[in-house]
């Protein structure tokens, strides 16, 4: 994705991104449409209470086991530990949907004699996880008072400080002779810059990745946005927003 996006213009990147989103949404809609049709089709329903209940128990139990084991490994390398509450939410959030139903619908009935039982059980699993767990996970998160992440673009000052600390840590590793995450990341970045980027990216795209040029572009964009906002506030750019030239009268261009 990084190399493809760098080799095409912004308009093409936006077109590709939203085209893929449209295809993904369309595919998911088709699968859920088939799921709804199958749910009311009496010919495919094969009910086995013990098999369905054990399936619901096992998918919940193994989800918990998988989350606990993986977080135990990750916590050995994380500065901010994943607490018990985080693991509970991740374990409870194991929703099954379009992918699970698509996989079981593709089974060959000649090779899998109990395909209808698998399809029926999967429909129950999808309904249980999507409807019951999906509707109750928000109250669970609020009740447990889970801290939510804040998605925002880091400011230019934060980016500069982050890069400065990265260089300081790399220098400390070089002086002390220790090999850490910064050393490995710098090695990969150098390999990417010297070999991969030259092979997979155009010359113009390689120039656009320069950090100084990126910061210069961000500063110019910020100045342009503030300039337009200030002009609109004073009324000197009001004619740009109007589709009629009649509104250009009484506009203060001072």
C-alpha cells in the first residue's frame, strides 16, 4: 500500500480507496443477504441442541484462552500493560459474521455430509455474537470504565519532538553498544530507503518522501488554511463561496 499510494496521484489514491470500500461493503451486503435468506429457509435447517450449545461454549472459551495467552506474551514487551479489563473486552468482542458464514457456505456437500448442520450452527453463532454480544458490548465497556483511545493527527511540534527522541535513543544505543528496537527499525528504514524504495517507487515519489519537504508542505498547507479562514472571517473571500456574481456587491475587499 505504501509504495502504490506513493506512485499514484491524490485523486487516484482517493478513487482506489473508496472503490475498495464500496466493493467490500457490497460483498458484505450480499453475504448477509444470503445469510438472511438461509435463516428463513426450512430446507437447510438441521437442529442439534447439544452441538449448537457446545459450539457457543467452545468459541467463547477458546477466544478467552487465545486472548490471555497472546496478551501474556505481549505484556513482556509492552511498556503499557494490557490489564484484565482490557482482556475481558477483547475476549467479549469476538464477533463472527460474514466471513464465518461465507466459509461454511462454500463447503462441498458431497464431501461434508453434515453441511446443513454446520450452516445452521454458524447462523446461530452469527446471531448470538453480532446481535447479543454486539448490542451488549457498549454497556459492558461503559460499566467497566474502559479508557477509550483518542484518534487525532499529531501536531507538528509533537512530530519534531518524537523524531528528536528517536535520534537520541539511536545515539545512546550506538554509544552503549546495545541493540534495541531503534537499531532494528533504523536498519529496516535504511534498507527500505536504499533498496526497496528505489526499486518500487518512481523518482518523483522518492523525492516527495523527504522529511524536510514533508514538513515544508505541512507548514504551507497550514498557512493556506489559516489564510483562507481569516479571509472568510473578514468577508474578503465571501465571493468564492457564492455561485452567483450578484453577491459580489457590498463585499469588503480591504
